[in-house]
C-alpha cells in the first residue's frame, strides 16, 4: 500500500509524522525537565541550568517528600476523589446513556432529553451560580463538592450512547423475544460488551479528577481538604518571596531548594496517571472510535 502512494501522499505522511513528533516532543519535554530538576543539586536547579539531564544527582527532594505529611494528606484526598468520582460518574453516565440509546418508539422523549443534555454542554450557569448551589447544598469542604458537579459529563454520555447504538440490534431484539427487561439487557448483555467504552470513560474521569485543582480552590476553605493538585498549585504558583515562612519551611529551604522539592512533588503527582494509562490504552482507541460513530 505504501509503495502505491503518490509522491504528494508520501510527503503529506512525512509532514503529519513530523507534526506529531513535534507535538509528542512538546508534551514529553516538560516532564523530562521536571524529573531532571527534581534529581539535581539544589544550587544547580536554583541557578536554572538544568535542562534534560540531572546535574549533581541527588534524591534529597524525594526524601524530603516523605517527611511532608500535608503532601500525603492531599494525596489521600485525591485518591478518595478519584475512586468516588469514577464510581459515581460511571453509574450516572451508564444509567443516562442506556435509555437515550433506545429507539424513539421505545423512549418517545429520547430526542427531547438528548437536546436538553447537548444544550447544557454548550451553555451552563457559570461559576458563581454553581458555587452558590454547592454552598446551599452544604457541600463546601466536603469531598462531594469535588465529585458531584462533574459526575454527568455530557461528552461521555454521548460517547456511550453512540457505542450502545452501534451494538447489533438483532441481539437486543432476541433478548426482548426471550422476555428480557431493560435492567437485564443493560447489566447482562450490554455492559459485558462495552468494556472498551467503559475503560475509556474510566480513563477520562480518572485523569480529569486527578488533574483538577481549581474546584479545590473554590470549594475548600480548609487546607487539609485540598486535593493533591490544589496543594501543588499552591506551592508552585503562590511562592511569595516576601512571605514569612515557618521554621520548618526555613529548614527545608536550607537542605533543598524549593524548586527541586516542587519539581519532585509535581513528578510524583504525574506517576499514577503514567502508570495506569498503558493498561487502559488498548481499550482507549476502540472505545473512542466506536463511541464517536453516529448511526
């Protein structure tokens, strides 16, 4: 097939490969630099001369993380958020997508609900009404303030609806002839065949919850309730040279630089996603492709 391509097609392929290689390099470079800074001597990192290879190799920054109880408290909040977020989102999205994937004769208001969902994807109340709603529900400083607002992602609902619609209709009709009800079809027939889209939604939801930091800032008043990314964001973005540091912070700055410690913490927060992604990647392409095909 490659030999039969014209010269213009081959050049287009080469251009696409170069663009993808540059995008991949642009994505990987900050991670490599962060790892190199975290493994470098504090003076070299503070001087800004570390690029892609550690200078003055040391593990002091990672050893320092082990003594930071706030880091582990924030990590535990993030773990709870991811576990609860995946369970709640997967349940809500599945229960929304299955009826919306039915034929109009089976669910007459299907299109009305579908357009309502699409409308909310394009237009929403905004930050202040959302915050007031969360506050009035009494969810401020609660883990549910991080889990519930984004539980029903319309984008993921659309993916799952399209995936369900692409499963063989004959299978659904055979189950109906045998007397199977909606719940039996969903849990015994549809879900076992939907592993690719379920893995894709788990990956989307997990990455979204793990990387989110802004909702932690607006919904959490107490520092001990911060998820990990909010805690790291506070360390990295709000470094104030005029700030009065605590005694333990001053001791920390004596042993290792703030830059190497922060780099080590950022890299540690990336590890869970990098470790989980390869196991879900083989389902990812199947799920996203089949889920995006319209009938």
